[in-house]
């Protein structure tokens, strides 16, 4: 389908309306390139002050650590695309971190019971999908606000994880887990390649297929999408199911990285939300994209790593992450208001 549209000639007064649009484009470009410059500046500062920051081993460690949060953030990005920019009434999935924790617990439990990686992996993915389906049913068909629905599901899932694990660590070791947790000859973890490969697949689907275009249409222009006959409920529900699937994948990666299922998966929620929301500032139109999410994943990963190398308290890291959310949401909201 061609994207070209023929417009009738406009009156001369319409030229005066170009300045607000051009002003918005300039502001969006400033936010985008300013974010990239901030990313580069942070790397330079940490390289000068934090020991071993730019070593191959440390960079590989950051990439490996970022794989889990990156997969979760991509899942949340899909929800943001389909649900719209309003995180209260639109795109948000607060159950992702708990989803990862329960999926990891299911995987580790089945491994301890003697099941193969195929069975345990399938069960972990099925767990993630089931959580995504519950979210979709609660939001799309029951009509519960996504913020409240996913918050409730998060608590239920976290409780199920505690029941399954008895709030203890469940160690797991298999050939597959060993392979995923290993590194190549250059010291780059296999998990880093998993993140890159997963990002490529997600980008191909979301950015370059009709399905992805429909998701953007539903999120940005729901009324127009409805008038065009797009199945809004099915597309939004599918986004939450895809997010749940990402939680299952992250659960498997978590078991590989930590050599088992551990408690405290809820602590991943804030970095994931920061990463997904921050990703929009790395896109041309300030909309969520998979590529932008990958850049923001690395940004947050290096930020946390630099603070750790400088022995700064974890409370400061959380404070900076919260500040990033506030800045990004405020900036993008103000810019979108200028369109109205």
C-alpha cells in the first residue's frame, strides 16, 4: 500500500501554522540528540572516574546483565506501542518483573525434579504466556484500567512465586544453562548475543510488518484505527500476551545468569519501566521503538554499572532512575501537548 497522499491546495493562511509544527520538530530533535549527548557524556565521565569501566570484561558484564532487563523492556515497549502514551489508561504492564520471577521459579523447579530443558523451558514460556493472557482478559474484556489490572496480577504472581519457592533460592544447572551463562573468546557473554538477536527479531516484527503498523495505529490513533476496521481489542490483547511471553523468556535467561531462581525479582520493575519509557527519546518522533529501547537498555545498564564501580549507594541509583522517568514523561508530554 502506498503511503503517498494527494492534498488539495491550502489557503495562504495555512503557512502560518507551520511554525508550531516546526517548533515541535526542533524541540523533539533537541530532546533526542540531547539524550544521546547525555549518554556519551556519562560514558566519558565514568571512563575517567570509575576503575575498569571501559575494560572488555566490564563491558561484557554490562551487556550480560542488560539482557534480562532488555528483554523485559522490549515486552513493555510492545505494550506501550499498542496501548498509547498514557501509562494510566493505556500501555503499562507492572507484572513483568513478577512474571519473570515466577517463570524462573517454574523452570528451576522442574529442573530440580529431573525434567529436561525442553520441558522446563516450555513450562516457563507457558507461565509467561498465561500471565499475559490474564492481563489481556482483565484489561480488554473486563475493562479494568491497565495500571490497576497489572498491579493486581503482579501481586498475585509474586505470591505464587513465594509459595512455589518457599522464599528460598532454587539452584539449577544444565548444559543449556551453562551455555547461556558462558562467554565467547572475546569475553562477551552469550546472553549479550541473545539480547541482540531477540532485538533484531522484535524489530523486524514491530517496525517492518503490517502487524507492527497496526499496533502503532491502535496506540496513537485509536479512533481512526477503529474507523478503519482494525480489531482494537485483539491487537491490545495480543500486545499484553506478547509482553507475558517476554517475561517467560526473561525467566529462563535469569535462571541461566543467576544459576537458579532467586527471590527479589520485583526489584527489576523500576529499571524496566525506566528503560521502556526512556527508549522513546531515542526515536525520531518520540514514540516507543524497539531500537530506542535497546539504546536505553545500554544507557541504564552502564549507568547502574558506573555507580556500582564508584561504590555509590543503591538508593541513589533508584533515585536517579526515578528522576529519569519524571524527566522523560514530562518532556514527551509537553511536546505532545504542543501538537494539540
